[in-house]
C-alpha cells in the first residue's frame, strides 16, 4: 500500500469527522486546539493531520471495537497496579545491588551497569554496541569489525561499519566524485534509460533497493569500460547506503543478547555471578513487560522464559542467593502471588494486541474495495508494524513503512 489522501486511523471503528474540531474561522486557532488535544492524548496524529491539511482527508477507523475496548480495559487495569510494581522492583533492586557489590568484579559491574542503562534507554543502541565490541575485542570474544562475524551478528556488524563509514561519506569529496563518475558515464554516450539511472548517483533515494541500484551501476560500468576502483569515495557511499538499508531491526535484540552472553561467559568466575546477572536481566525485561513497553522480539524472549521470570520466582531466587552470600534478603511486604496473576493479565493484553493486527488488514481491504481505490495510508502504533507487514506479505500486497525519526 502506498501513500494517498484517504487514510484509516486505528483508534476508532467508523468514519471520523475532523471538521468538528474546526471551531474557529481562524486556521491558526484550530491548529493550536489540535496540537493541545494531541498533547493531551485526546487526538491522534492522523486526526491532527486531517484538521491541518489544505486538502480534504477521509479518515476511517479500522479497529475491531470489541477487541480495542478489551485491550483498553486491560491496559488500565495493569497500570492501576504500578505502585505495587514499583515497590516490588524497588525492593528486588536493593537486594540485587548488595549482591552485585559482593559478587561481581569491576568489569562485570560495569557490564551490568551498561546493560541496565541500555535496557532503560539511557544510552543509545550505537553507544552500547560500541562498548560491547570494545570489551569483546579486549577479551578476544568477537570483533564486530571483522566481516566474518556477519554470520553471527549480521546487524551489529553493519551498525559498527556504518559508524566507521559515516564521517567518510559526509564530506564534499563524495559529491565531487559522484559528479565525476556521472560525467564519465555521460561521456560514453548512454541511453535515456541509462542516463536516468546515472542521474541518481548523488541521491540517497534511488527508487529501488541500494544493492539492486549499485548492481546495475556496476554492470553498466563494466559494459562501458569504466573502472569503479578509481572512485573510492563513491564505493564507500554505496556501501553505506546498502548497509543502512539492510539492517533488520527484528534481529537486533537477539544479537545483542548473544554478544552479552558470550562476554558474560568469558568474564564469569563463579556460578553465583552468572545466577545474579541472569536475575538482573530478567528483572529488566519484566519491568518493560509490566510497563507494556516490549517489542515483539523481546516479548517472544519473555514468553520462552515465562515461568522462570515470574515475580515470585525472581524474589525466591534473589533471596536464596542473598542467604547464600550473607546479604540481607528482600523485605517486600506486598502480595507477590497477585503480581504473578498480573503477569498473566499482561500476557492477555499482548495477545489481544497481536489479534487486532488481522482486523486492521481486513477492515482496510474492505474499505478500499468500497472506495474503489488501490492505495491508502494505515496509521498504527509501532508494535503493530511487524504483524501488519507480515500479513501483507502473506497476501502478496505491496507496502511502504514510514517511521518517524525522533531526536
């Protein structure tokens, strides 16, 4: 599905009328109202766009109303227990803090701190990957600068290589070299179709996958006798665009977890150290789980370890380790069994979220048939992206994913 002016919004199950928010003849006043309501969470981005648009925009909700209401009820129920959850995690972290001081060496302590900072989004993915790579190289566990590691860490190797290339492809010499290469092609007397291909050399948007584009450029260069080795900056620019395009976000969590595991295995001296670090990671994941902040890859990871990271199990294991190491066990006074039950409620919440994906697609397709259009815009939360695109691929439907970049 491509971009068009008719766009379904997922936060309703019928046609939406943005004109009801046009309370003033002054456009600026209506825009300010829309901005205020959006910041309050009472207006979606799609509705704000429709209010602000110079052209008429039709909005249709594509929700299944029953499932959405059930999801909303579960969401509110889970969030009503945040005080109990905060008390539980606060107490567990106090025990874990005393244990880590007792058990972990300086390097392991630093690794655990970085793990927690990354889990809580206090450091960026790139910074965390560079830290892990430096530690891995130091202990000869792996090197993400080694292209042979593409088999184990296809995305992380690309991220590190992109970081190294970024400065080199951002200077004026790339543009100058692209201009020179383009002129070399034109001097050979290319066809109109070949000229259109060559004209995109300097444009990051090629109209096709970067790898496919540069493969065509390479074939044309071979045909015309142009030596691309004479254009090293352009070669790096092409590599940059290809790597950037081929990073697959769905694999990142698994690769980071694998590298963490390899480092821990190298740094661990005792079983108690491993036991503690596993518990700390479990707590971080469980925190995100209860805050409903999981992506699908993390959710799958939690589901595989569901029984091992329940609140009662984490408390039991932390207290056991505390007693073994002469550290004061937890003093949590709440009902940990109720938190186990709440974990089941969260699982139910995610199950409904995933079920809604198919309803989005079915309702979108029905609406497109009624409107006799072959394109539309579907606006969803980020968690739905993987599920929706998987269903579209299964039905052999073309689509473009647009994700906002927020600094």
